[in-house]
C-alpha cells in the first residue's frame, strides 16, 4: 500500500468542502501552527482572495507555508527574507509553467464573483482539485530541496 502524499491530503481537504488556500496551509501546518488557526488565517485568500479572482488560493496558501517555514522574525534578518522571496518566486515560476497563470480568474476562466453561480461551482469542482494537488506537489518539492 502506497503512502498518502501531502498532495493527496491537500486535494482531499479541498474536496471535503474547504477552500484552496485552506487546503494548502492546513496540510502543511503541523509543525508551524494549529490547524484551526491555519484554516482561519487562510480563509480570506480563497477564490482569488475573497472571490476577487486575483491570485489563486492554492498559490497564496503555498506562499503562507513558505513564509511560515523560512520567513524572518526580526527586521534585520535579511537572509531569511531573501530565502523566502526566492522560494516564493520559484513556486510562482513553476506553477505558471504548468498552468500559464497564478490568477484565479484566468485559471478557471470565470469570474467567481459575478458569474452564474452554477457555472462557477462547476468550474471550481472540475478544476480546483487538480490545481490544489499541483500546488501541493510543487510546494512539497520546494520544501524538500530548501
């Protein structure tokens, strides 16, 4: 029996009814913060930040994980800042290579805020599990190499 991956866990979390940003952050939060806090802090980033269609929640969830792992705690820790920024840029480049964009509206091809909600829900159901999985796989690879 093969071991479940973090990508499996993130995808299942999304499919269970949580949002993309929540699926990413909560999957990787174990040694960073408690799951309830992870769910709350990432909730507003979902659906391209509150259904605005901006940066995909799976992407912003990954950015939060990178920041929590490698970000600075003191203003003079420029090395931590540069490492974090570098890893965020790497994630961004790899996600764009795979999907052409990090924008929710572009990825789904629909405006979640103004579109017919039946159409929007169908697009989310069809596309977001794969986007969440891909984001988790990219993140996992980056974290293992960092």
